[in-house]
């Protein structure tokens, strides 16, 4: 649809609880994750043309548990996503080959019961070779966190024991999706926890990290997806109550331009 909500078109139907989405305008593809049913380990990743045709599964059921936000590193030819109940950060080639685990926050049913191990949103800082991801934490427990590490696992280490993982921000309500303003080096994220710190969009410099993140949008109803149009000074945000919001990057001019759309999750901005 257009950025004012007009000219809406359904391009793919029958997805298995879709969540994250990313657009490759150069190749004319969209990629999205299907969460599946969390306790069945039946998530997948699909690709289609921009008009929804030539739909194909590139990461089949059984290879990713509950995939969430997905991002594209076009230069490297890689897709990255977080696997919530799988408690992992994963990547693969654009055709689904060479599936790799980069981060493993937990393993097995006991670890899975602790939502602090659930990986949800992610972003890549290509300039410094860093990856950022969220671990949601239990509902409103103040145990959510944003982590960062090098994109590549240090030599001789594993996804589970890598020594370069650091906490970027801890003690958050429930951080979900991330977006990085590469030009201004600012990280944005949604938080679906309760007010005052939750139901918000937050931001923070990644090079000069402040003591506390800045809250730029409030009063969401369980914020989930976020997309940035940095040249246009705009963000687009979805929430689980079914609204799509637009605002300037500083949060001003907030506008709810679609509502009651069902349980909305991922959102992508693309110039096509």
C-alpha cells in the first residue's frame, strides 16, 4: 500500500502465521517468516516476487522454530532473522542455502520456558560489523534486553559460548523489532510491554550510547513492527491491536492512519 494507507492490495495469502518481512527491490523479491505454531517447531521462510507470484519456501519447516523479524544484507547476499522459541539468531543465503546459527541463547525445553532467552528483533551495523538483537523477556518483567556482538563468531568459539556478546540495554519491558538508521547511527525499537516504558518506540545512538534510551512514540497497543524512511524523516510502526502509525523520526507528527487491521506484526518500507 501507499504510505497514507491508500491503494492497498493483498499479494500473498495462506501464510502460516507470518511475522517478519523484508523487500529486495533490486531483485524484485519479498522475503517473510512464518512463525508457525510455537510449540510445534514448524516455522519457515518464504520468498515471492513483489506481486506475490513465484512463491517458494527457501527455509523449510523444521529448520527454524519460530522465526520473527528478518533483514536483508544485500551486499553479502544474506538473510538474517531471529528465532524466538529456537532462542537463536540465524542467517542463510538468499536461496536458503548455507543455514547458520550465529547466536544460541538457550537450548531445550527448560531454557525455552524462560522468555528472557527468546530472540525476536535484529539489525546489522555493517560499518562496524556488528549485529544487534532483542531478547524479549517475560511479560512486563523488566528482563528484556538488546544485545550486540560481532557478526562473525570469534575463531574457535560456538554460537552458545561466544565471548563477544555484550548487553547494549538491559532491564527493558519487552523489546521487539529493531531498525537502524545507518546514516545517523541511531537504533530504533518497539517495546510491547506496559506503560510508561512499554507500548513505545525508543531510540539510542549506537556510537555514543546514552544512559537511558529516548522514548519517541507512546500509547501503542503492543508495538511490534517498525520501518524507517530516513531520507523522508519518517517511521512506520505496527501494533498487535491492528494499527499502523507514521511519525517523524523524533516522534513528532504521529498519525494513526489505519486501525482494526487484525494482529499486525512486521512492516517494511520500500520504494518500488
